[in-house]
C-alpha cells in the first residue's frame, strides 16, 4: 500500500493533507531521514512528527470510560472518541466500541477496527464473562445471589429468563456481579427486579482482561499478551 493511502487510512489526514505532510518533511524514518510518498519502508520504521505510527488495521484498545461519557460517535455531550487522539475518529476501517456502556456506567470498554474480532468478543458462543461492581440505594435482602444464580429470573418485558449470574457481596450495599450475557441495561434491571436501585456501576473485567490500575479516561493498546488475557478464563 502506498504511504499516502496508508497514513490516510490511519486517520492522519485526507490523502491531500497527507501528501502535504510529505512535502513539509514531517514524515521520516526512525533515523530522522525525510521520506517521500513513493518510498518503500517497513511500517514500524515510519515516523510522523517524530512519533511512531498508530497500529495498523487490527487495532484493539482498552479504555477506562468515565461516567458522563457516551459510547457514540454523535451526541450533544462528551463521547468516548473525545478521549482519543482526533485521528482515531478518521481511521479506515472505522474504530468501533465493542458493545456499550451507558452514560452513567464507568469502567472497561474495548474498541477495535477489526470486525471479525469485534464479533468474536460479543458472540454468545465466546462466553466471555463481564464483571461489574455495583453500589446500591438500599441494603441487599440476602436472597439475591441465589435468585441471580438460578437461571429463572425474568426481566420486565422479556420472554426468556436470564442465564445464571454470580453475585458476591462486599457489604450491605456493594456487590460484584458476573454476567455471561449482555442484555440492555442488564445489571440495573436485575437489581430493579429485586426492588433495589443501582446508584453507581463500574465494569472492571471482560473475560480474563482486567481494567487494573488504568487511570480514568486513559487508554492502552492491547498487544498479543493482552488479547490472550481477554480470551483466557476469568480468574
């Protein structure tokens, strides 16, 4: 692939804008030598303004989504793409969120430009558990764990019971919930079904991949080790 098209696909600008970057000497090799649009060089040797390029197609990154940010490309308020370099919006193929977290939920969010990988992650047959930490408005009754694990709980407006889910309580109003499916606002609706209300919700793990100490609003590109962790059995 020609360098101009390659950089344009990574979102560094339109082809015309990228062509001007070459004319201005902003595209170099690792030693600082100016590159020309028709040069043939390894991907990892290219620099733009002295910085290494973003990963090519197949990018997978994890993001610590804050409360108040929407998983959308268009919204009157802040969206997840506002937390990324502007060029990430312009990548081709597009960078998409893997599933969603609602505006009032924080925590681990994945984004990728690899459609096959996206579908592998969200496909029910992948059985990737998702772990949430919930803070509740009222004290837990004590029977929620058994009910959630029973596989019989029906949510309002649905015709199929939920798959069994694991609830671990840390105190009367705080709990960790592990889901094995992803229905609309599932955690909030599950606690509503037992007469409670979620006042804060945070996703801390998908599959074997943990958010860990990644600061709020920050991102991390996942290498092969991170991808393997995602599909590894959750601890």
